[in-house]
C-alpha cells in the first residue's frame, strides 16, 4: 500500500496513528500542501487524486481510497486487531459521530485552502486567519466536549480502548494547543489527550508543527 501524506496534516496524522496502532507499514509519498509546494501538487498529484488533498491510500489492488475515516475503516477491515471501532452498535455510532464532528465541523473550516481563499478574496491577514481558526476550533471542541461528557466515556473518548473518536480528537487537540487554546477549558478532552499522549502510536504521529 502507498500513502500520500504531508507531515503537518492533521488528517494524515489520523491515518498514521491508525497504521501505528495496527503495526502496519506502507510506502509513503509526500505531497506539498502549502505555498509553492501546493502549486506543484496541482499538476502532478491531481492526476492521482483530483481533489488534491491528503491523505489518500493506494491499496495493493491499485484502488485509491480518499477521506481519512474511509481509509481508517478500510485498514480496520483489512486487519481487524486492534479494533478501531468499539464493540457495541451504539458505541460504534458514537465513535463515528465524534470523528465526523471533528472532520466535518472543525477541520473542514481550518484547512490551508480555506486560509488561502480568506486571504485572496477577502484580504484576511495571518492574524485574522488565526482568529478564524481559533473560532471554529473553539466552537467545535466545545460541542465535542459536551458529547463526550454525555456519552460512554472511559479512559478514552468512547470506552476504555482508543477508537476512531480518539484518532480524530488527538491531532485536532494538538492543533488547538498550537493556536494558543488551553485544553483545560474542555476537561474531558484534556484528560483523554493526556491518556493518549502516553501511547506511542499517538505521541509519535501527531501532526508536525508548521515551520
Ligand atoms: N476530510 C478530509 C480532509 C482532507 C484535507 O483537507 N486534508 C488537508 C490536510 S490536513 C489538505 O490536503 N489540505 C490542502 C489544502 O487545504 O489546500 C479527510 O478527512 O481526509
């Protein structure tokens, strides 16, 4: 299998964590997602993935799978242990729900292409864009905190085993901290992230800081 990735990418970090938990190794190819690197991506990488986003996984059968949740569920079916979805029907729904709340209602608003558009079309400078990012992360994380608090939390977001909920929560929490947001305002998330930091598959596969 071959993974198209970028080290700073939060969505890539999710897949790298899943691969590490399952002790799977894949060939990797880096794709630029910022500045001049992003322009070269347009030409070459869009021939492979027309959406131009990372991560994307090329399976051993030559099929390209995009979207981190779809990739992680593919890996989970390919190699079921350790399971990345909880055992019960409700818990599985809850784990997917938290993962999607992060992917669709936080991360989607704070990507490089959104920042590029805010700058190019509305004249937003770096500080305005950082404020925009903080706004969506703060609002989204408060909702996730609420959902975790009212759910079936154990040591992790859903139960006592790391699941897709944690795999999505961890990189987003790292990004939140880098933007100056204190995780302590979301006590359940803060505690879960501390637990996740003790697991090498998480700690070693956080998104790299932007240079
Ligand atoms: N929903 C997608 C998100 C993919 C995505 O937005 N990836 C970012 C990196 S974290 C990207 O490629 N951004 C390039 C850009 O925004 O121009 C997933 O979960 O895989």
